C-alpha cells in the first residue's frame, strides 16, 4: 500500500481528494471561526462587567450541522459532496432554491488542486505533508481575512510553531533560518506598522499580519521574506487600484493584506528559489 501511495500519480490523487474534503471543512472554518471568536469576546466582556452571559445556540466547528442560512434546511451528506453537490444542485438550496455562494466550490476546488500539486511537486514524504498543511492554513486565513479583516491567533500561532517543528529536520529550510525568519517576519511588518502610525496617526495593518509573515518565515526561512513582501505588495497594489478604479471603492475603505501575504507565501513555497534567482539575475 505504501509503495503504491509513493507513486507520484497516486499520491497526488489521494492528496487532491483529501484536499477537496478538507476544503469543504475549511468553508465551515471560514464561516464559523470568526463568529465563535465574537461570541467568546462578548462572553468575556460580560463576565468582566459582572453581567449575565447571554444564552445562545452552541456553535463549534462541528455543531450544529451545516444548514441553509435562508430556510434552515439541514445539508444532507449527498448535498455536501465537494464541488459535485453544488453543480448538481445548480448552485441553489434543494429546499428553498435560494442561491448558494460560488465561493464554496471555489474554496474546495482550490484546496484540492493545490494539495494535489504540492504532492506532485514535493513527492511522497514529510515535506509534501507539511506543504499541504501550509496550504490549508493559507486558504482558511485568506477567506477569514477577506470576510472580517481578522487573522485568528488560533491559526497563525500554531502555524508558526509547526513550521519551526518541521524545520528541525530541515523540511524546507534550516532551523536557524526558520528561527530568524520568524523573528524577522514579525519585526519587519511591526516596524512598518509603527512607522506608518507615527507618521499618519492611523493604523495601516493589523497585528495578525505580523504573525502571518512570522509564520511564513518560520516555514520558508528568512531568505524568502523579501520575495514574499515584494509579491504581496505588488499583488495588493494591483488589486487595490483595481477596486478603486473599477469597483468604485473608496480609498478610505480598508483592504485586508493577509490574502496577499498568503498568496505570496504559496508562490514562495513552490517557486521561491527560482524566482529569487531570476530577480537577482536582473541586476
């Protein structure tokens, strides 16, 4: 069995199928985790004020079962098959025919495809498993930051420590490079944050961005940080200008930076070294 799984095609297929299933779960994480955090904050505030904690339906990543937000119809197993169910239902609830966001199958498909590619790119072994876990975290953080402009510590901090742990065996870089990457990643954006705040009196980004870049540095090493910052800034500038010009979005409306850091981190994961060499070769 292990010999069969070690074959590139088989390993990629298994990783892709697993990625589709996990992508379905990541949709739940993206939707529910911010709500769970908000409830926790409200309960903490009520407790500090000596107020009665309001009763509410139990909400975790496992309960209650997924349901239509319009009519409350509980999603059956056949209606929850990644990508396929959305296509079979025509993108609508089977009960009330309300539209189901196309983001759900997109998250599932992207997670599956990236997982399959990571398995093929890195080959059977711990490095590929680590890369797939990194991808899953980046997808979840991207969706949450787009929706809420939050990058939860419950994802970024374990991701940072897992990167350091995997690099004990130099899965992606040396341990010393990973440690320096975590420190430099955090301090670089921390410095930008305070420089911008002192100059303008405004906060240009959140603390979650510092932790995300620190996690990327812990996984890929400090050598990948300049490329990651450059790519994320370039993509963010292009998207931001596009939103202002095409979507008539106000310049004062904040744009989350986490998704661009995540995208740049994935590019660095797969092609960081050749991209860096190509860039340096221009000079």
